[in-house]
């Protein structure tokens, strides 16, 4: 990471959409209910109940998913040397200004999805919310897009830096 005084733009985003959390909580409630029903109350959960250990594994997996979503964050830093994307825990990438051919803000459909996406019309997409992002076209032909909530500010800084190269 660059020195604090070298950072021209910084943004941190988290999964904060209420719908995502409702779905996760609903998915977690099923194995929770199953554990209460089958292990604590000793009543079979469903017509063809799964073994107790499988219910516990399912619950632990859903709990890990909740933990992962709560820890995930997309951090974008722009310095005089590069754009740094940290998508904890999935990606840590630096793109130097000399590698970038074009930058622009794009509005995209929410259907592009959230998370780390590959093989989209924008190339690799790093996104946790919203419908706007900074699209980069690299000199090697690759594309990528970084979702942002501060699109005017990131575009202004990126355009200023691309002109200096």
C-alpha cells in the first residue's frame, strides 16, 4: 500500500444490501431450525431426515458464508503510480497508469451481479453494490471494472492521472 500522503482517492465498500442479508439469514434459519428440531427436541426434521452430523456441517457452512459476507470489502486506492484494488479476501491487484489506455464511468445493469465476476462485457468486475463503476481498458486489450459509489470523484482523479502518463 502506498504512503498515506500519496493516496489521491480512497473508497471502501461493503455488502450492505438488505436483500442479500435477508436471503443469507433465511438460508441460515433452515439448518438452525433443523438442529433445534432434530438434535435438541429429538424429533426428525422432515420426511427423510439427514444425519445429525450433516445438519451441523450445513449449519457451519452457512455460518461461514455469513462470516465471509460480513468480512468482505472492496477497497479502491488511487495513487500517482497506480490503481490498487483490494477485494478482501478474493483479490489484491495493482494496475499501473502506464498499463491503462482508457478510463470511463459506466452505468451497468444490476444483473451483472455482485462480487468478483469474470467474462462480462466489462472484463473482470469487482463490485459490491450499485450500478456505476470505473471501467478500465488496458493497453494489452484486457478490461476491468471497479464498482463505486463516488463515481464523479473517482473519474475526475483517474482522468487527471491518465493524462499525465
